[in-house]
C-alpha cells in the first residue's frame, strides 16, 4: 500500500524502518508502570506472563517491564517467565499461571501482558484455591471493560482508545490532503488504574 502511495496509517502497531504513519499507546511505559507499581507494594518475586513475540505491542510491554525490573534491582528468573502456552486454549494466561503456581517458590505478584491474559491467570489462581490479592497480586494491561467487573476488580493499564481513534482519523485525513507529509509515529501515554487485585505484600 505504501509503495502504491495509498494513504495509510498503522494503529496500535508500527514497522521499524518503514516510512508509514503510526499511532500507538506507550506500551513500553505501561509495562514499566506495572512493575513499578508492584515493586512499590513491596513485591520482589514478580512473574511475567508474556504473549506471542509477533505482536510488537506485547514485546514493547515486556521490554518496559524488564527495564523497570532492572532499574529497581529486581531479578526476574527464567522460571518466572513461562513460555507462552496459550495457543488454541480458550483462556490466555491460564496454562502459564499454572506453571508459575507449580514452582517451589511461586511469585507473590504477576504482571499479565494483557487483560485477557490476566483473566486466564485469575481462573488458574482460583482453581488452585488461592485468592487475589491476598495470596498473589495480579495486574493486567488494556483496561478492558470487563477488568472492573472481575472478582476482584483488576488493576490494569488504561489505553486512551477514544483519543487514539480520533487522532488516527485526523492524521489519515491530513495524509490524504497532503501525501508528501513526513511520516510520524505518535505515542500516547498509558495510565495506571489501581483496583483491588493488587495489594502490599
């Protein structure tokens, strides 16, 4: 599409080195905020449930989380980052959470790379007879509508979806009006929404 000079904008993703407009939430900062929040509550044994590496949004979130852990002096061992196992399973994050809970010293808090992943993790924790956040704190990402209605309501990173949509259309219209505009990647900040799924250790 870009080679054919068709007006184009990438929303919630980007291509490195491609001269294409992109509009993204600051996923890296959101991942950083997630670990920062858990660390502020006293957690040091923090697990991360990752997603497929083909999604740049998820890898950016992971990178931000790992950078926060490094900055805060928190070690996240390989066992606390289970290999993604959710392909074909109705609950994303369910199998990965089961792997974490099976460890001799499971994490006291978990960052799920998305709310959907957190929902699956929550189910696995319930099945194990444990409670969120009393036994384990859990934080998601996306602030989906369902996040505030889980039991307990899920702490999550909010994406400015309406603003992303508005700016995307505005930029695309500007691109149509002037095809020679230089390509821009616009990044909007994420916001931490604290609910009842995280608490001090």
